[in-house]
C-alpha cells in the first residue's frame, strides 16, 4: 500500500503531461475512500484488531508528508469494519460508519491558523442499521434500515431555518429539540380519551424502529398563544396503528420521536500543570476529590452518577431551573448552569458519568474540582 500525488510540471494537465509522484507507504483499506479535511487529507487503515485513521498534512510535490494517527485515543475501540467515511470541511468533522451496523463514530477538530486547538472523538447510536451516510449543507444524512423498511434521517450540525426548536416566550433564546426521527403532529390529529386518560394519534410515517422508546414533546404555543404546555414531555408507546401517551394534549401541536441517551464518562482526575504547550498530570500524588463543579451551557434535565469502589453508585438527577424559582410558562432550560456534586473519594477509585435522556439540551463546558492534594514528598529530578 502506497500513497501518490497526481500532478504535472506543464501549464496544461493531460495524458502526456501527467506525473505520479510517490508520497509515502502506509497500509490503506482499499474498500474505503480517502476524505478531504480542508487543507489535509485522511484515510483509514484496517490491519490488526482495530482500524486506524491517519491524517496526511504538509502534502507537497517533493518530500514525504507528515502522517498523524488521529485515532490513537480510541485505538482499542475503533471498529475494524469501518468502510464509510464522510466529512464536512466547513464544520471540521468526519463521520465513520460500518454498513449494517447501528453506530457511527465522529472526529471533530478546530484549528486556529497552523495550530490544532481542539480535537475529540464521539460515538452515536443510530435508531436503525446504517446503509449510507453523507454530509450536505451542514446536515448529516443517514439511510437507516429497520426490518424491510428504510428511513432517511437528517441531523443538523448547524441550526437550520427548519430545525425543530423550542424557545422561552417573548425572548430570543432558541434551543434545539433532541429526539431521533422527529415528526410534527398537528393538534387536530390528536384525540383524548376521558376513560383511559390518554392522548393518541395515528402513527406518523417514519416511526418504524422497534425496541426504541418513543416520546412526545410540546415545543410551540397553542393557537391562542398560550405557553402553559411549552416544554411538556411524556413517554409514549405504540398501540396497534396509533401512538398513545398519558394526559390531555389536544391544545397544542407536538413532536413525536425516539429518546436517546447522551452519555459522557469523564477520565480519572489528576492534578495537572502546563509545561510549555503540554499538560503534565501528577499520577504519583495522593488526591482525594471532595467536590465536583459541573459548568453547563444550554441545559435542561440531566443526571450524574458517581461510581466508587466498595460503595453503591450515587446518582443525582436535577433540573437547571429550580422549582418555584422561575416565571410561570417558562421552559425549564437555562443558558448557563453550575451544579456541585459531593464526592469525598480518592481519584483512582472514582468514575464520573453524566447522562441525559430528555429532549432538552445538555451542554457540558467544563469541570472544576476541589480536593485534598499531597505529593507524598516525592522530589523529581
């Protein structure tokens, strides 16, 4: 396996002037296509037990380029059967998929000038199995299969004019609604049974996936501009050809979709210091973490779990706006929120997880911790 550049020394490019220059020799999965990452290019290597994603930088006509293995952080997790990469150069994101699998991996990066300021990996679980995916005009599209049915799903990377949103009444704050396969149902299509005390509607087209939890969310005011139900949320289920859920929802249009879990497991906490442009972690010191301060951006409903060796897990579920502490008809979402969780545990015995299964946003900006630190009187030379 080798990498080459097709170029020419002439003013005109044609069969008689074309040149193929050798660049480098790295194993490459011939079942995949290379992707453009703006001024660099990427390709997949599928040798061994896990795949690798390489970025090729400083590509020039003479001399070898700089090859960086960007998948090093997930070297033991990246699936070997990745065959479908697709990228969005404008958003600095690359998606990786496997045919007939229900997950995609994503790599997002941000550069300032010649410096790569940020890069991270994430994993998405799709409602069905993947047949094809691509990115067009800031929207990530997937073709998902469930049984013998197919759906085209669209995920807005950037907010669009037709993005399903929710907002505070009489404010400019607008938030995305987070449900898979969302479909809008008009109030005229919703019926209520006083006997069962349930609302129902005909199952919308596109609600085809089995084994997934349906939910109903009210994101708009009623025709009289009343906002009492904005932000109302309920779990739903399929009953024959209908979707039904608890309560009377006949006053508003609603959106129906599948809830999914947003999960983040944080790495082990160590005391860190900057050394030039690098960060050094003191892994030999003694550290007892006492309190954790989570700083959120746009957030509604979220939970945190502390897993401690020898103790039961501690799960705390909270809303960003306290009850009886905000105006009536205002949705329970805030732009900034800080939540403190007590820990009192040695850092190496502590695992921290965040989770949200609600249609409201869940945006984590940073974590600040307090604790008892001791370097055990080590002197480093």
